[in-house]
C-alpha cells in the first residue's frame, strides 16, 4: 500500500504528489467465532462516534485490545488510539471490568473470562490536522477519519481494533446511519435493517479477518456515486463535494479513460473484479482535511483534494494519483513480502523493497500514459526529468534497501519521498536494461507479471531472497545494477541509460509552472514579517517576467485571498495547479507601492535541464527506445 501526497512546506522547499495480517499466537477463543462490531453514526456527539466490540467468550484471564499504531503503506506513525475516549469493558451483568491502558493504542482487560463487550468513542482526525504529510505523528488525511453532519470517511482502522491473537478471526460489522445517507463499501454486505420510524438503517458487513477491516474503507453521507465497467473490473467512484463544485458524473469520463488505458497496458492481469475510488473534496476551512493525496488499499483508494481545484486540474490530479494507486494491484496485492502479508500493526517491520512497492508502481503510472498515448514523449521525458531533479535534492548516496527497512527511523524517514522519485527511476533503469538484454522483448512489466504468477496475493516472498530471484529470472546485469545502485549506495548515471535509447540530458527551453521551476520554488518566506515574496528566480519564468514581476515583490493577495505564512500551503498549492487560460489577479507590494497583475495565464517556460533526443541516435537505439516507450 502507499501514500501519494501533495506537500508544500511552509518554506516551500518542494511541491509533490501525497498507500497483512498477523498469525494466531493462542487459542483465546474459537477461530470460527466472528467478532461482532458496531459503529453507531446515529448517536454521534461532538464529532465522536460510539463503537461497540463483542468478541465472544474468552478462555483466558487477561486480553489486550489495540488500535493500530501504524497501518500498511503509510510508513509513519498514526497512533489511532489517541482518538479514543471513554474506553470501558463490561461484563455479562453490565458491570465495568478493570482496564489498564498499556500504551497509546493498547488496553488490557482483566478477568477477561467475564468480558461481554468493549465500548468507546472515536474522535475524527480531519478537524484537528495541521499540515498532513509523511513522518508526522498523526494520520495523513486519506488514511484518517471524518465525522461530520453530511459526510463520514470511515477508514475502519480508525474505528475498529483487534485482539493480539485474533487477527485471523472473522469480523461482523454493523454501521447504523440515517436511512437517506448514501453508503459505499467494498466489504461484503450481508444484511440491513431499518428502525421502526424508518429514519435509521443498520447495514451489516462481513470481513474474513482483521486485515479486511483495515483494507476496505467506507464513505457515508451526502455523496454521489457512479458505477461503470472497465473490461471485467467494476469501478465504483464515490465523490463528496460539500459545495457541489464537482461530482462523480463530472469525473467519470476521466477515470474511465484512464483506467481503460491502464487495463489495456496491464493486459491479462486480473487481480480484482471490483475497484473503489473514494474522493473527499476538502472545503478549505480551518477544520478541513489538509493532507492532499491518496492512500491505496488492495482494491480501493481514498483520495483527498481541495474542492476549490479547477475541473481540469482535478482531472489531471486524479490521473496522476489514482493511476498510481490502481497499479498497486500488481504490488503489493500480487507480489509482496512476509512483512506485508503478516503485518504487525503495533510494531511493524518493513520490507527492503520500497523500490518495487512504490517506485515501480510510480514508474508504471508514468510510463503507461506515454505507452497508451495519453501524453506524448516530450511530456513523458519532462516527468522523468522532474523525478531526476527531485531525487538529487534527496540523499542520492543512500542504500535504498537500508532506507526501506528502516523507514520509520531517522535519518531514513526523511528520505521516504524519494520512493516516488529515485524509486521510479530505479524501475526505469531496470526496464531499459531488460529491453536491451532481450532485444526489446522483455521489460519490467513482464518481470512483475512473472513474479505475480510465481507468488500471487496469498503467497509472500522472502525479503532477503527477492533480488537473487529476480537476477535468476532475468540477467546478470540486473543483479549488478541492484547490488551497485539499490543495495549499494552509488548514485545512478542516468545518461548512461538514456544513451542506450538515443537520449541525453541537455539544456533546453522547457515548460514549467507558476510556482516551481526545475523543481525549486520561485518564492520564499520571511518568518519575522510573516510574508511570502518572489525570489530572483521569478525573472526566469516567462509568465511572471512578462507581467513585470520582480525579485523581492511581496505577494499580498492572490485572487482575492490574502497570502500569509499560515495559509501559504493551501493558496500556493492552488497556484501550482493553475492551467493556461485562467483569469487571475495578484496584488504585490513593491517597496510600499501596490502593484496589481490582472491577466489570463499563459504557459510559462524557462531554461533548464531536459531529456532530449540525440540527433545522431542509431537505428538500434531508436528501435530500443520504441520498445521501451511503446512496448
């Protein structure tokens, strides 16, 4: 699983796009006894939803109940136990049993043979977020929870916990909510009942084990849903837009076109018959979700974006982000390690192979677009160049496997975002090497298909043996590449790989955007004055220089919104997503004088590094390039 994010730090150093089950240890009760759980959305008070857990009868004296500290794919600590209030355990006479809170996420119940049920309230996470992102000690929005009058984002790992020895037990989940709410979930719906007055409906779901509770989010409320087929996959698109600025219908064609292209690219891979997309559009208020991006699950994804995005920008973002999430049906759904298969939600270990889970997935999300002619070669090269530039701003001399298995620890956790940059480039280099070794006939997609056939969703690989297995399945040059650049820490010379396909990195006029150039921001902040201002890089941006913007101009207002350090992330993320043809008004302060830029945006350009086609490329190089891009 993985997280894809949009990050814009206060210093605006970067803007980017941000996704198992345990073995039984004791026979605390029969494995065929379902754990009955209930979330009652009809009795929410102060944004807190009551939860009841009925595990059946225990045969031991004490049991420990936990909510996840870490969830698969987030690679950061979430501590969902922090959002639990009023935890209590009741015996069969309704009396409270003694409970000891072991840590942030764990409660031990004494005299467990008398335990009838556990009850507590869950606070949502959306309305207490600061700035979401990897490495922060709070749930990232797409992995968090929302409880409000018109919408409930039910990432179930935020509501339902587990007993250490019972993660493989079946779960029965009842959710009570207003009858007129739209409800979507990929969990098996087994029954429903309506209150006598018809106002409330309880829907019952079945989960084979705790993993399926955490892997199948739900959305309830005033949302709209579109269902459609892409080949043999049923796509369910659920959208919540508080001010009705966007809808599932308005996004349906974009998602359909994208997923049809992805399905064609994947060919005969059929890992799922249904895929759910839950899109929550944040209103931009103080208590609104702020971590924009997506969290991937095996057969679904939760996406959070600003509601204020222009339709074209939202469509582009959905293509970039959701395509990545969907490609996870290859890995980790079909190819994953024991760390994923037997995930420990309280004290997890991590695989060495984030280059594959996130990097190769991100590479596919980039490559398929040029393969299926959704973008042209020039746009693809620009995306790859951005990843090269982004990777260079990270620690380029760090073993990727060491970083992966230590991703929660310093200094490695600060390098996590490189999985979407260098991780994707690792996938690209393996792809080009395999094309070269096979005369264009094999690439990394065929390798992933072979691994999928060998393992599949129910058989994990041994983490320490994967690279040797891949080398045996492919070529010695692949093993040498891994040992040098993935296990080893030698930076990759990308020109050596581009040379094989008749390309090179050179200087050129390149398309850029309105806030970043060559991966670096054209604005900075003054912490003492609380202002945002243009740096001298603004003069190298064709759009801003044509409007007369100057270095050190303080940006006072953008389209009627005053710009401050406090709202810089949200406002400048919108600028990052501007497209040509948008009417804009920007007020600047130039040495005490107000300067107003009122215009229609045009495509900005700058001089910078670009991947360009070599004029003296040989026929063999061009043929290999074609096999790589249109394989």
